[in-house]
């Protein structure tokens, strides 16, 4: 079996960035939902493909959960939020956002192919793809179908999390997909009362990124306003959160240059 078949490029999309983890609950969708509006605020054309078919959260995080996706029978059309970010998610086609998707692996994989190949994205500078946890059919189909410019790995600084996340990193390597680096999430928390930064995990260094032998793109603290936010509208975010998102976007853009064709 050829693990790396010929991929399906979309000439209208300049860069495709995957946000992966392998582990649930580490803040992967939050990272994707901060990265996209940071790019959009710079005047870039941005889209997000929500590849987490059984646990989609991107529409709500970007404030478009009251809208519905459209199809003409052959093509799908993403919904655009108030910041101009184009979004496609299975939740935009469900009657209710809490309806479960109870599908077997091959059907999930087919949806990912359709979201990529049959969607009219238009011209985009960046398409960000938010992955589900694990290394199953959805991830395999995406890696085999989509020509990724690079992957952003999200992890919390715990040894067992690093072990699980490493599975996704190894899968990307097997499928010849470049990994840009690691976003370390929730090593610290910002006290909502005094603003002090308090260590949640203290292993003495950035060991998670070192163990995975990947560069550290950003270390994001836990913030109450992010943890409890219903959506992450850029206009409503604090300057501190915007600063963190912008630093991450800068590091991602810098890392992409290393993998760009010379």
C-alpha cells in the first residue's frame, strides 16, 4: 500500500496549515481559532476546515453557529464570519449543533475528501485545518489528500501527553508532511484577579518540545476569559490574547519559509 499517493492541489489556496495533536482536550481548536483571525486581521484571506467531524467546535468558536452551510448538489460553500474568515464544518449542515454524527470511519474519510475537493473556497492565503484527536481514518485521508504546507502541533507539558502527541508527529513523518513546531498550552495560568502568571506544570524546562525534537512556536497560558468564552471574536479579545495570537502567527509564518520551495 502506498501511504503517500498523489495529492490533490488547489491552486487558489496558497498555504494549508494543519493543527494537530493526537490528544483531545489540549486546546487544539482554540489555537486554530486564534491563528485564523490573527492572519485575517493582517488583511489576509483565511479559511478554516473543521476536520473534527464527530466533535466539531469551530463554528461556535468563530461565532457563526446560527448559520447554515450551502450546497448546490455538486459543490459546498463555506460560511463567512464577521471577520471575513470562511468556515466549513459538519455542524453547519446539522439541524441542531448538538446532533451527534454516528458514522463509521470510511464515511468520515469521505467527508474530509469532499470538504477539500468539492468546496468552493475561492482565493485564500491560508486554509487552516483543525484535526480531531488520534491517527485514524480522518487524519490518514487528510494527509494523503491535502498538500499541507506544514503542521502545528498542540500539547500540554505532561509526559503522557507528549507520548500520545508523538504518535501524530510520527504519522506526519511517515506521510511526508512537514511539522512546523509545537504550541505548548497551559504550562501556566494567568490569575483572573491579580494577573500573576502561576505555574500549572513545572518540569523544569520546555521538555515536551525537546522530547519531540521540534521547535517551540509558542507557550500559551491558561486564561479564564478564553476558557469560558462562548466564541473567540477577534474584536472582543483582550490585547494580551491578541498579542499571544500574533506572536504565534509570526512564528508560523517564519517556520513556513523553511519549508517553502527555494
